[in-house]
C-alpha cells in the first residue's frame, strides 16, 4: 500500500515543531517545542536505539535471537524493547527504584524483563544499575550490553537525525536549542550538527538540581550528587561521551519547577509531554530571561506524559512531595532567606589572598565563604580548610585562596521546597541558591536548623 512503512521503526523521526503560545509568553524570545514525545515508543530515544542496534548487528555483536541488556531510567529501555520486539530479540532492562510504574508497565508490555536496582548507591557499587546490567550481560549467552553512556554512536545518531531535522524544519532560523542532559548524547549530537552549520547557535543543557553537570560546567569540579525525583536526565557520574565545553551554558532546574512546568505544557499547550520535557522548558525560560538577543529558541521535549500519570499528574503525589502551590509543608528556600534576612551574599574571588579572605570572614562573622571565578562559583572555603592550611607548615597568607576551595555544596533555587533542601544538605556543607543562573544566596546547615526551630516555636 502506498504510504505504508515496513515496520514501526521506519516511522521514527520527523516529529513536529510547535510554537508555544502561553508557556513562556512573557519572554522576549519565542519558544518552540520539538515534539520528540510523539516518537513510536514515546521518546526521542528511538533514534538512538535504532542506530545502536543497527551498529551491533553490523559488527556481529548481537546475533539473531540474542539479548539486549541496558541500564535505563525507562525511555532508552522502552526504545530498545521496541526494537527488540520488531527484530526478534530478548531484552533485559535494569531500572532504578525511583522510576514510575507506567515505565515499568511499558517495558513489560514490549516483552522486556525488568530488573530493579537501588538508586541511592555510588556508581561503582555492585548494586548500581550499570553494574548490575553489565553483570547480566556477562552472564547471559549472546547478550549485548548497550551502555549508552560510552558509545560515540549515540551522539552520531542525534547529529545525523535530530540535528538534521531541526536545521531543515527551522531553515536555520534558530538562535538556541535547549535539551536535558543525561548521557549527553542528544546535546553532543546537536552541538556537532548545528554548530557545524552555524557556530553562533547556542546549545543549552538542562540539569536537575542534585545532579552534577551544572556545577561541573561552572567550576570544573565534581560536586557530590544528591537525590532528585526527575527521571531521564541528570547523573551521579560523568559519561564518557559528554563534553561540557561544547555547550554554551548549563542551567539547573529543581524538581518542583520542572513538574509544574510539565503540567502547564499539557494543560495550557495541549502537549502531552513528560517530566524531562518540563525541565527543558523551565531551563529554557531561565536561560532566556538571563540572555539578551535570542529570538527563536527550540526546546527538545524528549518524552511523553503517559510515563508519569501516577506521579507528576497525580495531585496527591505532588502534594505529598510539596510541589503544588497550595501545599503548606515547610515552605521554600525563599521563605528561609526572607526569615534569615541580613546583608547580601558575601563572596571572595579565586585570586583573593588568604589573609584577605580570613579578614572578610571575621568581619562578617561567617564560617564559610563562596569563591567565584568571574560569575561562576568554584565552591567555598570554610574555617576548617583555612585551619588545615595554616597548620600544614606550607601556608602563605599572601597566596591565592583558590587551592583551598572545596566543592562540597549543592545547588538549589528560591523555589526549592524545604523538604527537598533537608535531603539535599545531608551530605553537603552548604546550598548555593541560584536564580536565573545568578548567585542570590547561601544556606548553611545552621541556617536550616534556625529556620526550622523558629517555625516550630
């Protein structure tokens, strides 16, 4: 029949671009949504999955009737399971315990075996998703471990399909493209493809608050990751294929901001997109507010709302986690900052002398001080760092403070719920408060203790 394709895999790609008329309407720039959630399995990962399995077949790494194995937060797994169903492979997906029930159900609907791994473990832990997936692949005859975080073909897949499409559909009339960061493959592919044609196109990455990409891009240091509920983007390690130097900026978005924007996309724009899509749009709006001159911004909406009906679109779940505006809870970081009062943020420059930093901390009665290089935060220097330095016998009060800077901080926004802040600061010295990419406050553990005690009384 004319117009029919041989399999559903031949329908991957050619997703539409839609102008947003309400979400972000206050911006000077115009936002456009690349609707990747309309791909056959419900996410942009179909492009990557088809390419990776094509390559594995061509290389003889995946024999007929073999088993595809991958660690996934759901979308890559569904895409691989789709390919497996069409081409007659078995599929095993190792997923974190935080993913939605809809994603697990979708994987099983395609015939995949689902193995659940804990998310609150170190990447190198034998119980982590990638470790478990690797072990399953080693123990299973004729198995192929996809390992999307390590394959250069991932970025090539997006450069050759999504990047080409964006350029063709926009006629090159785009100033920026915004995409969530997970493996980094989508962002790297778009940077390779679009910047080769027009070097001034900005490629912006969006990172969940609690992940490590934003702070790594700003300071060059890896900060300790903390828990977040967003699925599909963010990481607690740096994927080999991700090169942050190819991006023009990385912005951080917290769970609540992402989830509320996700709901707005569906209710105001009719775009049935999921949580990482809401995060990308929230990040695009944040970047647009802080950036002059960008007129046309394309945001990649990577997955479907159908994966999150029991969470983001469930009012009870949203209230339980403090994400709805009418939830009293413990308040937000903005409430804490208002109650804290006092002067603005006291900072030091990376080139400031140690003696000047000590004098500044003493003058303001503070125990730790954020250190900046330009406008980027490198981390903080604390009393214990200075004490260790001074008793080391190798100290120089006239030396620059930069070598003493530690990166044991987390990034939040004024809208971050106090419940989230409590979990975020469990293993961090302090929280850095960013609004539209600007440093607007510092929250220490004693600030949080004081806020909670004053509320209780």
